[in-house]
């Protein structure tokens, strides 16, 4: 009894093979139905998004065109105003030019330089012109 007994390896549970059940035919058909339903849902959502985008574009395009028209009108007015402002700047610089003072005073007032002679043009009637021409 005191004899040496052979050592036994520790007991390990025997691993059983896992049995993977094969999918049955009705499960395959169900997965195909789920995939078809999922694809249909995706297509439906994409169609709804496309419809919303088309609706938004149909509302935004006329607004965009009207804004472009307003922009063209404003650009035209800006060009006209730039021309007007350029003319006013030329007139302003002329008004404050010391060399032009005399001519500006003559234009705006009825004073003339004493060395200049005043010429007055008078309109005569045609009857008087015809009488003077026929009388010589």
C-alpha cells in the first residue's frame, strides 16, 4: 500500500463537439424576406428624400432667379451712380480750383469782366425781316 502509485494526469472534462444546427429552409426564406423588406425600406426612404429635394429645388429656383434679376438691376444702378459721382467730383474740383474762380463767378452771377463786351442777341419777327429785305 505504500507503494508508489503511477501519477494520473488531472482529469479534464471531455470537450464535446458543438453541434451547429443547419439553418432550415423556412429560416432561410425568413432571412430573405427580412432582406427584401430592408431593401424596400431603403428604397422608399431614398425616394422620399429625392421627392423632398426636388420640391425644395422647385421652390428655390424661382427665388434664386428673382435674386439674380435684382442683383443685375442694382449693378446697373451702381454703374449709373458711379458715372454721376464722377461728374460731381469733376464739378467739385472745378468749383474749388482757384484758377476757375473768375469763370465760375461769371457763370453763376451776371457780372462780367470790364474788359469784355456784352453781346445781346435779340429775336426779331419774320415779318420785320421780310419788310426790311423788300424795302431797299
